[in-house]
């Protein structure tokens, strides 16, 4: 039985928006180890499923797909970032008296 992992990818650090935040990804686990090509020095393998990433709108859809296809899937819980709201006025000290 093939194995896969289901996760929600992290937001890109270079972008402020969250366009891919709601997407869930099913990624196959590698079935064979990568080897080093002796001539060119490239790393590769004959595993073509390692290149496949399937995107779904919800976690339930991804799990349903894995069950339908017969994958032994592991769901990795998404970590929500801790947002600290700050005001622009917090940069200045107004408690000093002149």
C-alpha cells in the first residue's frame, strides 16, 4: 500500500497574502531512495510519484481522496501563527512630560 501525507503548506515569507492558506496538499512518500549520478553528480531516483502534489480545498476532500484511492495517509495538523496586534502609536512614549 502506498503511503502519503496530507498537510496545509505554510505561507510564503515573501508575500503578505494568504492565497494558498486554505489549500490542502496530498504528497506521496518516496518509495525508493535517491541516488547520486556518478557522471554529472545529480541526485535522482526512478520514483515518479514523488513529483506528484495534489491540492484540495479542504482536509476532508483530501482524506476522502486518499481513502478512495487506497492510500495509507498521515494527516499533519496545520500550525496557526500567533498574531500580535500592535498599534503605530505604541512606538512612541506619550508618558513623558516636557
